[in-house]
């Protein structure tokens, strides 16, 4: 029997002991550190998942850092916007409630405060978070606005807002101070009725012309010639000369009114009275044949006898001019009446010539023309005769006292624009506004207005607002504001009306128009953006300018110095706050809501007034009313609250993302810990088991190493 040493078996035991010792050390490290491994390789098959989980946790930590930084910026933006809204509200309240009490600077206390408040707004818009300007769009390294001094006053070479304000006011008021309106040439025309189209035939006395030639060897066969009942005996053998002498005998003519002639040998009888006929009834039939004349009556041509006759006996035509006596014309043949009756055109013309207060005439075909003697009186026709027979289509006429008011030529974008005109007076005719531009309205005073009757004109102003001007007729002397005195004549009333219109228009220009001009100037100066530079008047001269022109970097201040873009302002700063989730939190100081606050506060702060100006107080309130209204916001336009709401949405989105990430972070962390962290209980159990195993192995190994031949034998 042979006994070998430990040899290979011993080596295996030692290797096993070393491995158990290494495992025990690793378990003790796990128990001490809580980590399964110091390297991903030590995690075995889970190492890829651990790497992925760790990357996701790092990404979420990055999102958390972004949310934290953006949250600070948005909080600063919200704070600035809240303060700007408060300042706007303060200025709005001052504009709506402050009284006109200016000091030696020409401003009220609230106006001077508005300068500081404007400076505060500009400072808020230049808010920074670290080195980032929050209201400059993408240009985060640049302030959003210039200083208040540069904006209001400009510098030597650059016009500031106050200069734009002055230039615009000159352009809107114009050279005459009437808001670029002008009185067109006035005209005064008397009332007139002009007849046209009458076809009356001319006056003609009764005339009978024989058809037989009585010259030469003619001698009469004799007979009885009866003219209007008067018998003229014609003897046999009478020649034409004898016959004429008998008819023209003074005693016969006195009875008949008829005279005889024989031009060309034809017997011609002529009635001297324009109303009397020639009646040859009773004349011998042989003489009628001999002379070639009719027996029955031959009428004269008069207004009563022509066919068709325009009038009949007894009809009347009355003409009255103003308050003058009425002219009454009675148609008939009674020439002894007072006044004589009228039967012919000649008699009608004579009668018309007696008209008091005007002139009346008669044309050759019967057209009557009547004209008043002044521009105050109206003409009225009456009676039961038909005036259309004398060419008169109307029975009344009024004078024309036209006052024209027009926009300037050439057409301009400045000043008042005529919107409408109306009247409550039947005696004042109004027209317009005419088109195309320049518009014109006319006021035609035709009869005296009554107390309290009105003319109303409406104007469109440069800031988009409108104003009405109402002129009221009054008998009170002196009249009050916007009242015109009813004069003793229509001409006097017309003059009073135009004077009142001029004064009222001048006052309206100095108040409401000037206030609207200030708002328009603020729009021109502050509404800037891509392709929209500050605008100014194309002058000098400014009071005759007709258009705006773009200000340039060389001559005009641009108050907003941040990035200008056409895209939404919020999109100028975008951050990823979660997987596929972004928030937009950019802002530009030239956004509509912010610009609206700045420009209206600037108007309030920049205006000044003179205690000696009678229109100063009214202008002050006109400006304040517009500033207060504009700062209150307009439906459909961006408000500061809209910007705040959009930023609040970004904050809410970040909060939601943050909460979601926190939950995912816990889940992923737990999952990762399950992979990377060692369980103390499990490790302790493994250590205990390994220690027991190691102790047994060591004892066995020791026994093996003590084994010898001596021990074996013993």
C-alpha cells in the first residue's frame, strides 16, 4: 500500500478557498456599499438595461434643470408683465379722473407722474435673467428698448416721439387750423321760377282779308255792308277807293272799331280793339261774294280765344315774393277793372311788370320768368289758372344760399374726413359727402330755420375715432357755443351760420382733432416691426404735407431695439422639457399689448398745455378720454393678460412635465436599484453560508495538510 501527498487535490482545494475568499470579500463590499458591482460588466446580463436606465435618468435630470432655469425666466416675465399692467391701470385711472390743473411746465401732476411710469415700463421690458434680456425676442444679448430720454426727445440727428407729435399735429390742423378742410366758394342765388316749353301764339287783333282783287276797273254792284251791327251802304258803281272811304269814315270807325285797307287790291278789315271780333253778319250776300269775305264773326287771337286757350275768363294767377304784396292777375276782357283784366300776352307782360319784390317777364311764346329781388325771399304762385300753360312746372321757389365745406385738394391722409351731414330743418338742404375724394358737403339755406332746428356734421378722425358737430338755430343773442343766430333776413342767417360753422370747426380741430392727431402720431412712431419702420410726415412744410414717409435709421429713433420678426413672439424661445414636449416662452417688447401701453402712456406724458389757450382744457380731456379708452383695451386686440396667459400655459406645461418626470424618476430609480443595488439580507445570508462553507473547507484543507505516514499509522 502506498500513500501520496496532497498534490493536485491540494491545489484544487486551495483554488476553491481562494475563490470563496474572493466571493466573501465581494459580498462584504456589497454589504458595505450596497452596490452589486463597481462596473457594468459585473452586472452580467442586466448591464445593458442598467446603462439604458441610467441614460434616461440623466436625460430627465437635464429636463429638470431646464424647467428650473426656464421657470426663473418665465417668473421674471410674469412679474414684469404684472407690473406693466398695474402701471397701465394707474395711468388709465389718472387719465379718466384727473382734473385740468397745470403748473408752469404746462402739465398736470398726473402727467409728470406718467413720465416716471413710462420709464418704469421701459425698465421692466429690459428685465434680464442672468445675461439674457427677456423681452428682446431672439436677441437676448440686447436691451429691448432705448432709454426714455432717447425715445421722447431723440437727439441732434434723430427725431424722437415729441418731434413726431409736433409734426403730425401741424399736418392734421393744416394752415388754416380747420383740420385740412376748406370753405368752397359760397354762392347766393335769388329764388326764381323760369318757364320753359310754353307754345302760346302771339297776340293778334281780329282781321278779315278778302279773297277778291278789287283793283283795276272794279266797280261794285252795290249792297249793304254790316260791320259789327253798323250798316255801311255801298252804292252801285263804287270803286275800291270809295268803299274804303265809307268804311273808314270816322263815325263808322267809332262804332265798329274797324278800319279798312286794300293791299294788293284785296279788301282787308282790321279791328283796333284786341278783344273785339269782326262780325259781317247782315252783309248782302252779293257783297260777301264780291269782296270774298265770310259773314260770321272773326275773332282776335288772345289768351282767351286761341285754341287751346291757356286760360278762361275769370281765372286768376297770383305771384307773391317774400312778404311783399301779392300780385293778382285776373284773366278777362274787362280793361276798366282795377287792376285791368288780362286777355293778351302784352297785357300779361304789363301786369307782370308791376310785381313788387322781384322781376317778372314774359317770353314770346308765353314762358313766364320770375326772379326774387334778393337772396332771402321765396316765390309762391297761386290762383286757379294753370301755371304749366306758361311753362312753369313748379308753383314755388326758394333762394339758394350755399355754403360748401370740402376736404383739401390735393387729397391728403391728414385732418378731418367728412363722414356725413344731416339736418332737422326743412329750410336747409344738405348734400354730400361727394365722391370720389376730396369729399364735399353743402348746406343750402333756402328759408329761415326755426328755433332749435339743427345741422349735424360727422367727421372721421386720424386715430380711427369719429366726432359729431351739431349747429343749432337760435333767437337768443348772443348765441351760445355751436349755435347760430336766426337773422332778420335769410342772408343774415346764412352769414351767421357760416361764422358759427367756422368757429365750431376751429374749436373741434383744436380739441378732438388734436387729441386724435396725438394718438395717430403714437401709432406712427411706436408701431414698428419687420417692414414697418417708424413713420413721419413727408415735410417740411408739415402743415401742407399730404402723405407719410418712412423714418430711417439716420433721422428717426426706433424705440424697440430687440429682434424683430414676423413669427409669434412666444416662438423666439423654445425649450424641450420632456420627451417630445416643448414650451415656448419668448417675448418681444413690440408686441401689440405692450406697445399699446407704451404709446398711450407716452401720449399722456408728452402732451403739454397753455393756460392762455381757451381750448386747452377741452383738448386735455379729449386726450385723456382717448388714452383711458385705449389703455382699457379693445376687443380683438392683444392684451397683456393674453401674454400672461400664454406664459402661464408654458409654466403649467413645465409643471406637468416636472411631475410626470418625478414619477418616472422614482420608477426608473427603483428599477435601476433593483439591478445595481445589493439586498443586505440576501448578501448577509450569502456571507453566512459562504463563511460556513469556507470554514469547513479550511478545516478539511488543514486536516489534509496534517496528514502524514506517522499520523496515518497511528
